[in-house]
C-alpha cells in the first residue's frame, strides 16, 4: 500500500526536528532531516576552508560532496538518525549555533540546493517518509500528501534555542540568541532561491502554547486520514 510523504516546514526553533522525529516514530515512517544535510555541508565547507559567503566555491564543494556521496544520513541501531561526513559521525558537531547559521547561508546558494535536491527526492519518492525543512512542501515535494507549516513566536523559539544550547554546555546570551533567530527568519524568508514559505495547502500549527504531544497528535491524525484516502484510491 502506498504511504504518504509528510512535509513539515517552518522557521528555526519551531520544534520541527523534535516533532518530525516523534511523528516518524508514531507512524513507523522513515525520518529524513534535510536541515542536517545543509548543516553537514556547512561543516564540510568550514573544514575545507571554503567561505559560506563564496557562492561559487561552496556550490562546487557541495557538488563534489554529493557526487562522492560524502554526505549521508544513516539510521542508527537505536533508531536515531546519524549525519555522516566521509564516514565520520558528525551528528553532534553540526548542532552548534555556528553550524545553524552556516546552514542558513549555504542553503540560500542555488548550487548547493541543486546538489542536494536529488538526494532528498530519492530518499522520499517511495512514500512513508517524514521530511522537515524550509521548502519541503513548496519545492522538494510540492505534491506531498501531507503538508504542515509549524511555527511559534520569536520569543518562544529563542527560549527553546537558548535552552538547547545551554544543554550542550554552551554559554549563550539570551538577547544574542533572540537576535539571531530574527536575523535567520529574515534571511530564510527573503533569499532568492527556495525561501521559507508556507505552502498554500499546508496545515498551519502554532506550537507556542501547545505541548509537543498535541502537535504530534494533530499531524498523525492528518497522516492517517491521508493513508485512508490513498488506500481508497488503490
């Protein structure tokens, strides 16, 4: 039986990664964290001495990484998704504030997005997959059966990011984190290629005042309805 593609888009700090992981677990679907791909490209570029602001150089580097399959996502034995760079597990290294900013920059480069687009589509073409990012429902899978735009207020997203960074042993400043959330929203929403945008047919969920379980429950309910519809069409 064909299963739907679930596209979860939204701004940084809206809780997409956590929600996508829990939705995938509840449904028994495969999780594909597209943001991790861009973070890994940002890390690879930094290690290679390639500036995130040099569109030509970072595009060429991303194409090289894609062709050699140096950037991959792999499901670990405990069910979590690991980010690999030339075989090295960089799952922790890519989850810093700096790599988040780097991912926002490199993902705005057309050559980088082109290099990774095929990889994303190949991973989700069979359905039964949950993808989260900025342009999944508008660019990567515009025909996804289930589209969700997950958002939250700037204050809530900044607080979540602040606590996340503290939990990793970093010492962030709250106002700096808040400002970076605002700047990233602006950059992601106004970039020329594949900007952060709500799909017209997406279900909008504001998680500011919702428990994670409530958000997950609403999305799972929507997916089950899509599954029944697909079953009826078979």
